C-alpha cells in the first residue's frame, strides 16, 4: 500500500507568529476538517478493516504515554555537548564558518527547498 500524506501547519512558526496574519482562521479550520492527514489515515484504516476504533484509541494512548516518557527523559537529561551540533548533518560545505550555508548532498527531488536552509549564526 502506498499513501501520500500532505500536511498542513495549523499553528504559526513561533510564539511571535500566530499563523493568522497570512491566512484566515476559516482556512485553517477548513483544512483541519476536510483534509487532516491523521484523520484521513484513521478513516482509511477503519474502512479497510485493518483495525477497530478501540484498537486505534489504544494505540494512540500507548503513543501518548511513550511521548510523555520521552519528553520527561529529555527534560531530565543534561544538554548535549556543542560538538554534537553538526552530528548527522549532511553537507558538502563546511557550515561551521560564519556565513556559510548548508548544501544538501541529496538530489533536488528529495531535499527541502532552499528556504529551509538557514545561515549558521553564533
């Protein structure tokens, strides 16, 4: 089975961006009601008979518990060392220098648009 899930950001980018200065509350509400990817996959799973409503609810409860435990563990741990900042960042450039941009090694069709690449600031 192949499924393409198009997502939509319901909230702004940050606390200073409520997300409604460039779109209306009605637009956000309409998208949430008509094409929410999580609700869409739930419906497809139920319609195909892969799981029952109760099984999905139990799975959601397990996932919430796992996320809460991971969050508590992350909050209780110490910050990682600065050397880890660039761990698992794949780039053809040395982005540790001021003003350098991260350049993806992956083909155009599987990487984020250029606007996702940000300057590294100290």
